[in-house]
């Protein structure tokens, strides 16, 4: 049922016949409902494209909160959302293989997009804590990111904050930091947990894929992300 929440001359919200009205990014939108064609036959290229999207969305889903910030400026002033920018920035370049053997190409994935200066020569190290007991399914891991600093940077650049992301492919989970240390500090630590054994639907984590970016203090500029490598557990 459609509702006229904004008065008789306002946009319709809800279903009216075979159309649906809704508000998206502050704009009134209407779309037509098309009955599904159960007999439609898709081409091999279409099936491959669907699978490519599925593969990337498995990566994107657990980091949506991160990319909502890291791609927000890329869609500013448009009618797109951050997820649109994250997909379009990666779908053609960050997946390798031939259908049905498609997989993510982690070094080519972009998790942030902007014109701010990126991290200079970032490196990463890690420490895995001993599990609390023999029955523990998870344990903690600490990732230390470091990057070069320059005393000649202006104050704005020095005050940029680091954004850190760690993705665990085996369980398709992630942990991240949206606003960490200042650029001038040259390092920050990201902490999370990893699975250390197989149990039920949980798989032992074998790898962590890592990324770094910077966001300005006023949140009006952001850098491209840099892939900081794979950690083998």
C-alpha cells in the first residue's frame, strides 16, 4: 500500500499497482515492478558476470561500514551510494580467473578512493596471542602498521588519521579501524580475533589480507588505499 507521507503533492512512498515509490538520498524515486520470468535463459557471459558480483560482494559485505566512510567522498554530489563506488572501482580489476573459477585478486582491491596523499612505504608485522585454553576456538591477533614520516609535512597532513583494514578470507570476516593514529605518529596497531581451529561452520583462519589509507582531520579528503600484504598465520 502506498502512503502520501508528504501531503497530496508530495512523493508517494510504497506500492501502488505495479510501481513502487521511495526516497533515496533525499530524492523521490519510482520504479516499475517487473514480474519474474522463470523461463528466461541467461547467456554464459551473464552468468559469469553474476558470479563475479557474488565473489566481490562476499568481500564487501563484512566491510560495508568501512567502505561507507572510505568511498563516501567519491560519490559526494551524485545520486550514488558508497557501495556503488566500491563495486565499480573493483569489479573489473580485482577479480581473476575464468568462470566458474573466479577469485579475488587481493593486491588489486581498492578499499578507499581519494586524492589525499597515501601512506609512504607502509610495512606490517603481527603477533598472535596464545589461546586462553586448549578448547578455545579463537585467539587475538595484533597487527602493527608502520609508515614513513616527513618532518616537512604541513600541519593538515600531519593530522590525517590512519584507516586500517584486515580481511580473513577463510571465514569471510574482517576487523578494521576507521580513525586511528595521526599520520605524523608513523605507526598504529589493529587488533582483532582469528579462528584457530575448525568447528561447525567456522574454518581455521590461514591468512589475513591487509590495507591502509588516510582520512583528513575534517573528513573532507581521503587517500587511495594501499595493499600492505598477506599475513600467513
